[in-house]
C-alpha cells in the first residue's frame, strides 16, 4: 500500500484515525471481489458529498449576495461537477493511493474520473468524521482555492448542456434528449419546463423564460443529480 503519511502531507491534514483515510481510498470493487464482505468508500462518499455541497453553497451564498438561486446553482455545478472533483483529486495524486481490486487496477481504475471524484468526496467525509465540520471546511476551501482562487467572481457554467453531454460521453455515445414538458403563464410572461433524459431515464428538469433557458436549467439539474449518483463505471 502507498504511504498514507505522505498523502496526509499532501492533504495538509493528519488523521487521528488513519483507518478513516484508508476506508476513503477503498474502491467498491474491493468488496465485489471479496463477495461483498469488505468495507469500501461509498458511505463516506455519500457523507462527503453533503459536506462538500454545504461548504460550497455557504461560500457562494456569503460571497455573492447580489445573485439569485439560478446563478448560484450554476456556479455550484461548475465547482462540484465530477470533472472538477477528479481534477482536484489528480492534483493531490489520490489515484496513486486508491485501494482497488485487481480487475479495477488492470482496467485503469486509478485514472478513472468517477473513481477519483468519489475518492475526493470520501476523503472530505473522512475528515469530517475525524475532526468535524470546520476542519473539513478548511480542507475543501483550500482545495478549491488551488483550482479557483479566492472566488472573487462568481463561477459561471456557460454551457451546462455541453458539460452534461461531455459527462455522459464518458460512459455512452448516446446524446442526452431534451423534451419540452409544459408551457404556462400569459403570453408576455411564459414559463417553460423541460426535462432531459438519457437512455430512457429522466436526469433532471428545469424552468426558464424560454425553451433554451429551461433546457440549460434541466442540464444543471442533471449534473447535480449525476453528482449524487455517479454513472455505472464507478462500480
């Protein structure tokens, strides 16, 4: 196993319970290989996802009081999409420390976007359990400061539909399908609702003053939902 003391130097945090860090780095494939008897990082990922979302949401809410829900939602999607999280994991070299099954190792699991993003979220969850919210918050903000600076300007997801298509293409060549589900309101103040589907499954819905805006917000919702439930290549 790689030296976890070395990793803790890179994280800028030393664990009181080192077993939490080991668990955060254990890919679900280990349990599959052991017929489900081994622990893995999905529970910590679930916890870390919530901590990460709270930290980023609170930071955006406090720093940009002039912006409403829509821009803040887009900014959060920009900051915590799976590609961004995987990039942060690569910066910390988390891939070198992942504990993988032999099959996952041979199939390139150390560089897989979903595995890296999941591991980063799990590390956030592990730090939260080991030392509490404030320490986890400091770690998250330190990570994102490396990637985004001090957030003096609100991040903008200029092309959520393109971001969604790129995310889905890591697992399928099939493009997302947008569908207008309703139009309401008077002629001068229409509200459009769209949903986006992929492989027959609905990924998200969005509202807007135009069909284009509704599709963009549906894509933002889909990106958020995919962050909660990553594609099957994480298995």
